[in-house]
């Protein structure tokens, strides 16, 4: 069965969000863990340096997803960004503050200066992880959209119990994903602590995330989304089992599959709508109705075919270059022998 151009671009946008949450998910998780898992400044620097070379590249996926939505589905983009103005503004502010914190925390040696920026990384990471779940939960369940396709509600309409549970689910999932990544990228005591944290966070994710996914399936699901639900649960359990056996690489792969399956479930439950209306199903924005012209979509398709392989190869090369583990002994100004030759090149110069 062939896809129409609007359906193809709906799938492309789903893939872009999957890539963003897979990569930025563990990024957010590391941000949260930098303030909860690390016991001193050196360990916080280790955790932050695990994502130092890649965090800004991960955010390119968000820019691409937003740009693709604007070009392929302008009506969806307009309704989404007008109705979700406050949470999306909060996401934008947090991402800006978080990026500044990564770059400025080492500009001065003072304890208060560095702790302030590290607190900013922690709270901005946690808030963004929560808000993405809240936003997508509202998109899937539906919001007040009137007959002209415009958002007709207020901020309180975005704070239903279902949406809040969605925020808690993504916060738990991304923090678990980050703990598995921390265990994969570090050595020494912090690695063992990350594995223990992943066990607890994985159990919490199964409970909270499972409740959210079951609620989603019950209200908006179908046969395809049920398959994605089964994959998400199985991947979470497999990640926990691999983590318990010390197989961090497999644990990270399975946690990534869980993230991808959750995004797939949300988009499968949403289709064929892009913005369901809670006022009248007939007023919902659909894939076909909200799409740009066929000519625009054809031009976008050729551009995507030409540019995507270049981006994928470059980002894959970046992760390969910075693949080594790091530990406290690799942080400049700390004492201790180097446990693994060559690991000092695992990340951007420690600051």
C-alpha cells in the first residue's frame, strides 16, 4: 500500500521526533542525574562531559521536526503553536538557559557560580522532559479546536490528569534512558551507581509509563498502536534485565527501542488526525486537510532525500569519535590514575 505525500510527511515528522527523543532523551536524563546521582563537583563534571560533545547536535532534530511541521502541515503548526504557546515558550526558555549553563558553568572557578549553572541544568532538563510529555499527551487526546481550526481553550485545558501523567511518564522514561547512558559512558563508582539508579528508575518507568500508555491505548488506540505498546513494555523489561547483568550496551539499545516505541504509539494513536478537537470530532485537523500543496511536499521530499544521509553520517561519526568511557580520573585538576588508556579522549576537554 503506497502512502500519499501528506501521509509520508506525517511519518517523516514521527521519525524526526523519534530521533529527537532518543538522543535528547538521555541528554535530559543526564541533566537530571547531574544533580541527583553525582556526589561532588568532579562527578557532576563527569556526567555533564558524557554529553558535552553531542548535546547541541541532538537539538538539531527538534529544529528539523519543527521546520518540517511548519512546511508540510502549516495549519497544524499554527494551531499547535498558538494553543500550546505557554508550554512551548517554557520549553524554549529552558533549552536556552540549559545551553547557556553548559557553556558558562566553567567560565569562573567559584563554587557558587558553578553550582548555580548546574542547578539550571538540572531543573531545565527535568522541566523540559516533563513538558514534552504533557504537550504530546494533549495533542493525542485532543484540545478545544473550533470549526475554523483555531485553538479555543485556555492554559487550564492543558492540565488534565491524563496530560500530567504523560509528563510524569516522559520524565521517568528520559531519566531512566539517561541513567543507562551514564552507566555506558562512565567508569568507577559512578558507573555502578548509575546502574543501581537505572534499576529503580526503570521500575518507576514501567509503572508510570505503563499506566500512561494503557490509558492512551484505551482512549485513542488501535491495533497498530497496541503492537507499539507491546514493544515498549518488552523493551523496558529487556533494558532492565540487561542492566542487571551489566550489559550496558544492550540496556541502552533496549531503552532506545522503548523510547522509539512510545513515540510510535503516540503517532499511531493520533493518525489520521494531527490535532483532534475535543469540541467536535468533525472539527479536527487531519493529515490530508492540514497538509501543504503537493508541489511543496514534492520539493521537500527531494530536499530530505539529499540532506538526510549527510546529517546521519555526520552525527554518527561524532558519536563514534567520542565513544570512550570517562571517569573522575579524566577530569582536569583531580587526582587518580587513568583506568583505561585512551579514555581521556572520550569527551570534549573536561572543564
